[in-house]
C-alpha cells in the first residue's frame, strides 16, 4: 500500500517541529494533507495554535535520549530538522555543536535503518566548506570540500554535518534523503536577542534586530561574502515534491481546497538554534506498519543529497544590508536616509576567535529539477519583505517594552 496525501492513517515524525522550518512544515502537512504528525522539540511556544490539534502529538524531548530516538523511528517517514545552527555558538560551544549535529542524528539514522523508516535528514550548504569568491556552482555529487584549519572552530558545525551525511550514506538498509538548505528565510526565523533568545542569530534576524533598534547593521569583514537566500515557502514546496516522489502520494484536493478547513494557517515558528525539540501530548499513535512505505515509484530520490536554494537570489551581505534598509524604510514609512549606515567589523571582533567564512555559496539546482521537477521561484525582495514585515510586527511591542525597561 502506497500512502497518499489524503491517507489519514499515515503519520510523519517531524524532529525539530518547533523551529523555523519545522513549524512551517507542520502547518503545511496539516493544511495540504490528512496525515497525522508526531512532533518532537525542546520548546513549543511558537506552536500554540497547533497544540490541541486532533492530528498532532507533541513530545518535549531530546535526541540524546535513546528511548526517544527509538520511538521516533517507529514512524514510516522521519524528517530530522533538529540542530544547533547559530554561528556564534560554533566558536564557544564546538563540542556541543558536534554532538548535536553528528552524535544525535547518527543514532536516529541507525534506528531508522532498523525500523525501515525513510529518513529525510536536513544537513547544510556549509558542508561545501571554505569556498572562494570566484567559486562556481556547488554540485551535490562532484564539488570537492575544503575546510579551514582545526583551530578555526567556525567549522565545527559543517564538519559534523558532513560526517553525519557520510554516516547516513554508509548505513546498510537505510532509506535516506539528505537536504542541503541554502539560506532559508521567512517569518519566525531565529530570535531577537534579549527578547526570546541570547547570542547572535543568523544574518537576517541579526539585521532585522538592528533595524528595529535603530542600530547600524554590522557587516562582518565588510560584507563581501555572497549568499543565495531562499524563501521557506519554496523549501516546503520542495519537501512536498520529495514526499510525492518518494511515497507516491497523489494529492486529491483541488487548488485552494483544504483537507482541514477548520485550521487557518499561521506562517510558522522560529528556530531557537537548539537541539531536538518538544511539547505535550494529543494522541497520534505510530503507524502499525512501517513496511507500508515499501513501494515507492521513484526510487531515484533515495540515497541522494539535494541542494535546495534559489540561484537567482544571490547577493553580497553588504547588498543585503542595503536592501533590508530600503524595505524597512518602506515598512515603517520613513526615509531610508534616516536610518544608520552599515558599519564594517572584523569576524573575530564580532563572533570571537576561531571565526572563518565561505566567500560564495551558489547552489546547482539541476538535480532537484531533474528528479523532482522542482525549482525555487520566490524572488529575493519578496522573501525579504515578508520576513522583515513579520519581524517588525512580531517584535515591535516586545522591543518597545524591552527598550523602556529602567
């Protein structure tokens, strides 16, 4: 039996469902399918609108617990999004970053190999290493990876992620797919320091925070590095193309129809930069037969790593700063000249000793297009305006209270 999107007996386990990507995926699964969801995370305050949903069960737990890992692996489809992925932690917490991004995913992969579950593992575009400013497209199966010296703890995250990929690929009997995100952005990404998180978030939340606080945007090493930013909505569409191909799902609902008319969408939830995740319980039992997933019509999506990015959205970090200043001025209804100019700062001054960087990350997207018919479509300005508008609306009151504290 091949599960369909309208199969109410099918359950997907989402590890990291309380994070940025996971919460968007949770919303999409509930709105585009009749599947049940087993969600695991360490916090769930961003999922308040879903906690009592009849098709969800949430578990507040850590992948460091072997019993939790075994339970997750009993579901036929496991999507692992859990990770420590904030650059400031790579320097100060290298050992914990490695445990989070290698030890725990490796244990989950072994459990999935034993149970027969399909593991969709989220890796990172950082596994391509220390790329130069003139580097070309990064191709999943042929681009070599070169990393910085062992003294540059900046690479603790990337090397752990790469080792996890190699471990997953080497496990006999495991059905797996690796996803390599290229700078996903959207509502609920990361946190605002001092409000709902500590430390330094990734660049989009970092710049958004500075704009809301009237501070200069800090350009690490002049903002010369280039990235391709990808809307989280494109990322979710990729996952559904992957599910469709791997499980043979047939979406039976018409355009605009919802299998769950009683649930209105909320744009997702923020990534806390913490390891595996959680909540309370609302009864979704494991599917009795993991073996149901056996007959996938497109076996070509298994044992594959996919870049997921938008090659049309490449921009330098300095250019990103100017775009965000312009968008913020539009959202606020002010003149952009009233905003502080960006300031250059060295990587070590900003992040601490051990910082290093890749100068360009341009994904090849040919494999996803060839095997899944998927190509990201949302333009950079659209993705940035949605992200920044949400950030301003979400944090404006909290930041006003924060700034007015004695």
